[in-house]
C-alpha cells in the first residue's frame, strides 16, 4: 500500500475520498468517523456517532460529508478542518444535520453531480429518496423495485439516475422530476452495480450472473 490510515478499532464499514483529493474518510463499527489528511495519514477530524456507520459520500464541492448510520439516520458533517482562533474555544464536533424518513438502513449514497446540496440514498425498503442537504425531509421518494436496491449512479449531467436491484432489474429515473423513465428487463440474477461512462451515453451493469452488460440509457428499453 502507498499509505495506511489508522485509528479505527473495529471493522471499517465505509470509506470515501474527498473530491479535491486532500482527505479520506472512514467509518467503523466502533461508532467512529475519522477524516485523515491524504498526504501524510494524520487524523484531521474525529466524530463519534450514535450508531455504527455504513455508506458515506462527499459532495462534489468537498464541503459536505453524509454518512448513513445503522440507526436509519443520515448525518451530514462539515469535513473541512477549522483553524483554531486564539481565545475562542473550538466548537464541539457534531453532525450539522440529521435526515430521517427512510425505512431501514440506507445501503448506498450519492450526491447529485450538478448540485452539492442534494443527495440520493437507497433504503432497506427498496425506495430511492432524494434529500436536500439543508432540510429534514426528502424532496421525493421513488418506488418501483420489488426488492433491495444495491447500487445507484447519476448520469454525468445529473438528469438521470440508474438503480440496480435484487429484483434482477435496472430502473432509470428522471432525477429532476422524480419519476420512473423505464425498466431494463431482468438480467439473469440480482444486479449489484451500475455505472455511466463520462459521456453519459453508455450504462454498465454487473451482477450475480457474472456478466457485465452495456446499455444505451437513452433508448426506450422494456
């Protein structure tokens, strides 16, 4: 390894790079969230969580970090280390926001590429929820999958969202209007991962049947 980031005492449940490539975050079963300087491995910030963590993601402007905790709450943190001011005690390290409304722990998280104030998460109830990262309630919930959603991805322009599910299908969603666009038919087994290419004209999927498939997400499918 190029570098090791130490300090977590139990199994690591989620990691993420800050988009400016200056920091890496890790959350563990010991209810600890640590943020390290990516260049020297030193801990920059440490947060204690009420419950163990899971998926976590940074906003594209590197100013927000959202963690999905095991108590079914999404918590937003400021990942930017604050410069100490002489004679002023440091503010307590805590979440800046708690987001509730899901049914079951969130399994995957992603920020809208074009909007660092909105993130989408997939919950244990199989629904996708779009959250404004400054408000306590989701803008909308997207239902349609018949089982768990394992993974999701935004198109590069932020207008489309793809979700991969245990129900063997991929669904494409209007990420702006909050409606289902189409369903890519069953893939031979649960679909675990989806990803757009940088141009947004191809969508790749991978799943239980050991096959990677490439689709045109703009075609009328199924």
